[in-house]
C-alpha cells in the first residue's frame, strides 16, 4: 500500500454493523470522577461516603477528626496523611486500605478490620485497638504508645521499628497457631 492510497478504498464504505456506537460514545465522553478528593468540615463523612460510592478511593490529606464512622465498610480506601484523631471507627472495615502516616491518636478502632492495611508511620498513641484484626498489616515505624491492643490479631503483621512503649498487649495473637481470644 502506498502513502497515497486511502485506508478504505473509494468504492467501499466502512461497515458499522455490529458496532455499539452508544458504548463507544459513552466511553469517550463519560463524566470523569475525581481521582483524589480531600474532605473536611461538618459533612466530611457524608462527602466521603458519597464519593466512595461513586468510585473515588483516594482521600489523602482529609480532615476527619472526631468523625463518627462506626461499622462502615471502606476496603481499599486511601487516607494517607489524613487526620483521624479521636475518630469513632468502631468495627470499621479498612481491609487493604492505605493509611500511611495517618494521625489516629485517641481513635476508637475496637473490632476494626485492618487486614492487609498499610499503616506504616501511623500515630496510634492512646488509641483503642481492642480485638482489632491486623493480620498482614504493615505497621512499620508506627507509633502505638499507650495503645490498647488487648485481644488484637497481629499474625503476619510487619512490625519493624513499631513503638509499643506503654501499649497494653494482653492476649494478643502473634502467631497463626495461637487461638484467637475475643
């Protein structure tokens, strides 16, 4: 084929049968959701939940201090560097979430599901992690000073340089062959 020859010969037309043009149009011109959203203020939790339901996952840097988020399911959420100090996160589902360098001081994380979460560099000072599931979580360089981890499951958690000074570690599950106590 030479450079001067058209891709479609003049005597033939392009056959559009079988093409779903509305799908192609929707793909090309669909409204785009923001990839990252910072929420703050009195209605921060409502904004977060609404955006999460629409597919937004990255809320890094958000201010959720004293937020009431009990029993909310937010797997794979990204809250890097967020402020969650004094937040009520009882029984929250943060499986495989990215909370690196998040402030969780004095937060209520009782019975929280944090399996596989990246919690490296988090500050959990004075937080309640009673019966929290931290299996496979990354707690590298996390501050857990004076944190209550009674009954928590830390099997396969990465604990390099984690600070447990003053932490309550009663009946913590460290190894997979150890029964979990509730």
